[in-house]
C-alpha cells in the first residue's frame, strides 16, 4: 500500500498538470477567437475559452459564479446564433 505522503505528492502533480492543460485551453480559445472571422467558428472558440475558465472559477470556490456562467453562456450562444446571418458571413 502506498504511503499517504506519496499519494499526496502524486495528486498535487496531477492537479498542477490539469491546471496547465486548462490554461492552455483558455489561451487556445482566446487566440482562435481573435483569429477567426466566421461567427460560427468564433462561437466554438469562445466555448473552448469558457470551458477552460469554469474549472478555475470552481477552484476558487465561487460556485455561484460558475453556475451563472454555465447558464448564461449557452443562452447567449443561442441568441448570437439567431443574430448571425444564414451564410455565416
């Protein structure tokens, strides 16, 4: 059976690796949202951005804010899709 100190060190390494991957997701979503001109692709990029940000909000203990973001972002996406022209340009 592994010692508790050993498993605690492993979980810290996994948590740090997860934070790095989520930060990469946020940066990737930001750069793609800046680069894209097609509104539909921009919405996908913004979804990557929000998907990476929500775990950081939860990590800080702001669960009410995370729930609000999780509810508001899909609704705003629906409204933005309704406002986009049919061809996407």
